[in-house]
């Protein structure tokens, strides 16, 4: 008799090194745990060291390997240092998941320069910084998987999310461009656009808005962080070698 684990995607990432930004909670934590379960050594990145430690400890307690690197993903110098430290420690980078992200929602007439800049820096600049810092190592090895977490807001737009939608649409443009730049080196670059996923980010919407969201989503529920992590695992796998420059939407039919 098979159990539900037997029916899950089986991917072996033994001897691979994966980097996950925003690994302290939510979707990033689920991704880090999934890549760890698949056998990758996981570098967990976010600002909150205690929370990062919880993620790393969970990977290690399941028999995996993990290290934490507390850092602000918007800081170019720190990102460079962290990427150097990872390569010093583990000598390679196979999978890079750019997941860290924030919202600072408000309508455009009320949006401050700071709200615009913070969201663009955290959600988009960070993807550029990590990609630039990691790409040479991947190209030298002629292997790599870059997976960028965008959003359906980057495809559809969303009132109150001018900064966020712009950052997420920017990720899609960057993904497609880098994919074309490095496809010949066997490095793939793809984006995932989650719809509404149950995490602290969507908890902040409150129960009334969440109920409205559930009515709008054809699947009539929020997605789970695990469902996003499962898609990351596929894109990180050998099976996805010919998939690059693509945008995979995981939204219960919201954009169908
Ligand atoms: P959470 O708010 O739960 O987690 C965000 C993560 O990003 C945390 O680990 C946080 O860590 C990290 N982070 C934020 N700012 C920085 C920073 N300056 N430096 C380093 N790390 C940072 O969000 P979710 O898990 O819900 O979202 C993860 C990604 O998925 C985001 O990019 C989000 O835009 C995207 N997404 C989410 C959806 C959803 O419905 N939840 C839908 C579509 C896309 P710390 O605070 O410790 O630094």
C-alpha cells in the first residue's frame, strides 16, 4: 500500500548546493526544507537569525545539511560577501532561489518614495544582486538552476500594489533576459508566479479580505507554501533541463 509520500515528486539533489533567500518563514522556508529533503546542502538567507536557525535546524534534524547566512538582500556588498562565503564553504552553487520579498501596499497617490524604493530594492534589486554574484560559478560548472519567485500581481497588476506589481513584473523581464544570456551554459532561469498563498504575508490581509479572495479564486482556497516548493523542486531537477525563460503560475486558476 503506497502512502502519500510515495506519490510525491522524487528528486535527488545530493551533492548539490542550493541558496534560498527569504528562508526564515513562509514560502522560502518551505522551499529550503524541500530542497534539503531532496539532499541539497541549503544556504538559508534572511535577516532574522533566530528564525533562520529554526529553518536550518529543521533541515539538519531530518538528516540534511544547512547553513545560515543572516543578511539584508538589498545590500550589494553583503550579498557579495555571503555568496563568497557559500562558495568558500561548499565550492559550488547549483540552485539559486530568489524568494525574499515584501509588500508596502497603498494607492499610487499616497505612495511614498520610501515605500516604492524599499519594495523595488527587496523584491527586484536583490534578484539582480544574487544572480550577478552567483552566475559565474554556475557558468563555470556549466550547470545551474535559478528560480525567481514573482507573483500574479506582476502579470495582472493589483490596485494598491503599484510598487509590488512593478517589482514582480521586473523579475519576469529579468528572468527571461538572463535565461537567454546563459542558456548555452546549461543554466536555466525560470520564474514562479504564486497567486494567494497562506503565509504571514497573506495573514496580514485579515479574514474578511481572505474570504473575498477565496470567492475569486476558481479553486476556492488559498494555495500552500508546499505547493510552491513542489514546483521549485521540479524546476531545480534534472527533468527541467530544457525549461528556461518560463513563467509558471500557481494560483488555483486565478489568471486562467
Ligand atoms: P513572508 O513575508 O512570509 O516572508 C518573506 C521572507 O523574505 C522572509 O523570510 C523575510 O525574512 C525575507 N525578507 C524580507 N525582506 C528581506 C531583506 N531585506 N533581506 C533579507 N530577507 C528579507 O512572505 P511569503 O513567504 O508569503 O512570500 C515569499 C515570496 O513569495 C515573496 O517574494 C512574495 O512576494 C512572493 N509571493 C507571495 C505570495 C503570497 O500569497 N504569500 C503570492 C505571490 C508571491 P526576514 O524578515 O527575516 O528578513
